């Protein structure tokens, strides 16, 4: 099992951002760079899973430590 490295607030913000970007595509599918909205899949997926590869590489962990 993958250990999570994202805290609750971080995960919620990623899910909101990812969902907003994907929604933006459906609101403006004919835009010049509308395909960029699909980059919202990345924060959406990492928010759902709770693990970010970039955080792992950089040694960042936004989870609260358990005592």
C-alpha cells in the first residue's frame, strides 16, 4: 500500500482544482488551448489517491504526524 503524503486540506484543494479545470473544458471545448484543461486530471487523481510523486521526490509531506 502506498503511504499518503498529502494532508486533508491539500487533498481537498487538489480535488476542487482538478474538478474545476475539467469542468472548464466542458464549458469551453472549442477554445484554442482547451486541451490544457485536461491537465486537471493530475491534481484530481493525486487528491483522490492522497499521494503525490513530486512530493515524494522533494521529500514533502503535508500529512499531520501521529503521536
